[in-house]
């Protein structure tokens, strides 16, 4: 193909140069950008196959890319490659491939379903619901998972009536398997939370949509326009950390919870955060998991990230005496559980005592800042002293729906909210390039 007809001459030419100079990983990055924008760029598939072969050998992905290039009109190759990326938690890469497969085979039920999943997981819920609702009745009518997904996507566009119609359809299937019951309950709870808000959250209201999707509280969001409330890379200061922990304490008070202990997993960052909160609340810090009993007060499980929790099987099931707080939730990947309360969402996050990269304002040069040399106990005492008096009642009003929902369900013994949902990359709130 000549440069005159090739819509991507510069990035593909650059990818070829990188391959020739022995840099296949960088070549793959360039090719991936091309395919995200244009899954019909046939030459990109050949380049991707060659780059993968040079990097890791002739593995399954390289073979699929090669098949896509050679059988460019065969939807199965694009479907299989897209499904592979979707299974690998890479919906941004899966979506364009499944888009091409769908255009080649719009009547293929498997292709249509996985394309809808990719649309949903990249935040295009209106398109996902349309794709699913156009399925032949014979293909979707007896599959609760498809009925649920179409209704859930309606919910995440703010269409409570459309979601309610989907729930009625789901109820009519009248299956009693645990999975089907879980889908019905998830949709029912999402509808209740959406209606509790009074109106759908706005397109940039990350806190509102987080509540609708998961029933969780998000303490703080990024104020910069176009970020969707999320951070790309955040180096958090001691002062900002103290302010966030003060908001957490305000929320706990608003919930009427008497925290009896702070439980932390065996990770240094979690230990520092837990000790700081324990000092501020004048309660003991204990290792997690810990044994507690009803009437023994509330246990606040505190972690810096979901990764600190290891395999969080013990936290999938909620208990009325336990609140799970995670300071940072990584919004670019899935997680096994959504915390009851999240401090912030960031792709990369540095706590103030760790080794970080800093930008010198005068020279505009990036330099490495060494980790805080103080012992963890001393750092925790410093953080605890920086937690100000929690804000007044009206400062926490943005979390009122979460508080009301939790009080009316979990603490009233509502069995529908005994399981914490997993976190998915499917938020209706889009993030801009600055993230």
C-alpha cells in the first residue's frame, strides 16, 4: 500500500523502523494505537504478528494476528483475537477487533454478545444495550445473563424505566440458580440506588455513578475538567492524605458507627494508614483478618490498595460489623471486590513516604525522591497528627445517598447486599487524555 492510500503511514512506518532496530515492544505499542483507531488497517495486523514473534515467539496471539491479516474477511479470527483481549482485561484493545468482527458478521450471536460486552466495559452503554436488544428473541430470550447485561447498560445510561423493563423480563425467566438470583439482585439494587439519587448522575459525576454501580462511597474526586474525577499519576502529600482521612472519619460518624478497632493486612503502607487512623480515633490497630463478634463494635479494615488484601475471599461477604476502606482504587483494571469506602481513584499512586518521582518546578526536570527514612510507627504518628478535625455535617452531604442506602439495607438485615461486587472498567464517566 502506498503512502497516498495508507491512512496511517507515519505510525506504521515508525513501527517498521522499530522492528528493524530490534525494539518489538515499542513497535507493538504503535501498532496497538493504530488498531484502536482503525481496526480495518490490514497492514497493522501483519506488523503486530511480526513484532510478537520477535518478542515472544510464535504464540497464540501472534498466530491470531497473522490469521487476521491473511483472512481479512473472516470474522472468526477477529472475534477470537478480540475475545482473547477481553478475557485478558484489555477491553480497549478488544473493542475495535470485535467491532470489525461484528461488521463482518452482524447476525453471529457470539460475536454480537462479546462486542456488546466490550462496548459496556469501555463505557459505551447506550451502544451496548442497542446491540443486545437487537438480538433475535430466540437467541436471547432464555439467557438471563444477556437480559441482565442489556438492562444493566440501560441503567448506566440513566434510563431507569428501560432498566425496570429489563428487570421485569429477567423476573419472568423465573430461574432459581445462584447466578441468576445474583444478577436479579444486582439489577434491583442498582435501580434502587439510581432512584434514591432522584435523577441520574451527570456525565462527569464519578462519585454518583460509583454509588449507582456498586453502592460504594468515593470520598474524593479530581476537580480538573476532562479527567472524569480520576487521577492518572498522583503523588499524594501528607496534608492531602490527612484531609482524605478526615473525610473518612466524618463519613463513619455520619453512619453512626462506633469504630472499635482498625484492622490492617500485612503490608507496610496499609499498616501506616491503619496506625494513623487508630491514633486519631483512639482505638487499637490489629492485624487483619481478625476475629470479632456482634456487639463488639465496628472493625474498620484499612488498606492502601486492593492488592494489599491478597486473595480477599474473607471480604467478598459483607458483615454488619465490618467496613472496608481502601485508600486508592486502580480504575484501569478489575478488582475482586469494591470497597465500602474508597479514598480516590488513580492509575498510579504514590503515598508521601514512599520513593517517588518528582517534578522540579524551576528546571522542569524529573528527579527521584528517596523514601522517608523514618520507621513506620513514626510516619504513622506524623500522619495521625495531620488529620484535622473532620468536616462539619454539611461537608459530607454528598455521601448522603450512600449513607441512607447502607442504613436501610445492610443494617436492616437486607440479605441482598451481603456480597461485595467486583470492580469492572465499565463506568459511564469517561476520562480524558490527561489520565
